[in-house]
């Protein structure tokens, strides 16, 4: 049985994540990560041209995975073709599972890019096309233009549920829904006493989350990942890891699907005073 988890690869090419303590894994560590993924029936790897040398490392070390990669800052169809060609060369592959706009505004600002993606799909360079989202306004614009993705990637977690009303809409279009930031890039695990001045407004909500998890004798990671996994509208959860042990731990977390809805109801009642802080780009 295929896993609902997909392997995120940003850590393979960049020092990424507010709680990342080990940096970029070396080749030996990456091989171990890929082995755990394959042994656990994880079939997809999510990457991007913007993730440092992650594509090249995947092309060198990862076999028999469905690869999803993303393009950035493309201004024309010719640039789009060149960008995919470069990614395919890095990935050592004639085609890929999916090609997405890393920033959906690239499509919104130039609708020819979507036409270019359709042409690449027709040329069998990619099985599926789509885009990554950050704000609901982006999705509203794209759907109004009838730009329906085969795959959409969006942030969704126990605190950040702004896209929730759109999940059934996307499923009506048979869109494959991929979720990122399930742990809010590690914010859920930080000691609130050590939060930066910018993130201090999140302390009250994070402490309430800690209290609820302690009350039910569950970890924040168990609660966070299973909240997403239990949603039947969601096809894949993109999880970035620093080492094989961390991946194995995340896989094991998904075995706690019997968490009571009562717990989630209490968490959903937590008020986020500054919702801008649910977007990591506002943490700097």
C-alpha cells in the first residue's frame, strides 16, 4: 500500500527550517533516507529548481520514485521549456511525474505559462501540471480563469487552515492535493521561551497546543500529522527530513489515526492573534 507521505527535498540542497539543527545531509545520509522511504512505500519526491543542488542529488541517488519539481521566475514559454530541460538534465530523466509553478503568480501574471505547461504535458515531458499556492486569493483567481491543476500544493496544518473550504472544490475537479508545512516548518516544536521577537505573538497559541497535547498524552507531532492524514481530500503530505531516523519517526507517527476528534476540536478553538505569522515568509 502506497504511503500518504511524500518526501520533501529542500533539505537535500539547502539549510532549511527554523528547527533544522544538522544542515544538509551528506550522500551516505541521503541514501539512508531514500532507503527508508522506499521500504515504507513512499513513492513521490517533491523538489524544485530553487532547492540548491537537490535536483542533481536526486538524479544521482534516487531511483524508481515519482518526481515532482517546480520552476521559478519564468517569464515566457521558451524560458519554461529551458527550465524544464535543465531540471530533466539534473534529474537524469526523460520526463517527470509533475511540473509545478513554484509561485502561482508566475501563471497569474502571464497566462501563456499555463498554455506552455499544457504543451509540455502533451509532449509527455510531464504527466501532470499544476502550481504551488501561498494565499487563497491566488487560488480564487486561477479557478475563476478555469486554470484547473492536475496537482496543487498548498500549506495546511492544525493552525493554518485557510485553504480548508477549497479542498472539496479541488476534489470536484479531480485535483491531486499535496500538503506542505504540516509542522509549520518546525515552529510547533520550538520552546516558546526562545522565540524571536517577531514570533513571540505565537507563544500563547503554542503553549495552548502544548497543554492540549499533554492533557491527552500525545506529542505535537502525532497530533499535527494525523490531523492532515485523516482528511480524505488530501492525497499526499510532503515531509522534509534531515536524516533517516527522523523520516522513520514521521512514518511511525501516521499509525496514530485513532486520535479523538475532541482533541482536534480543542485545537481548532485556539485563536491565532496574528495570522500573518502563519506564513513563514513573514518570520524574517
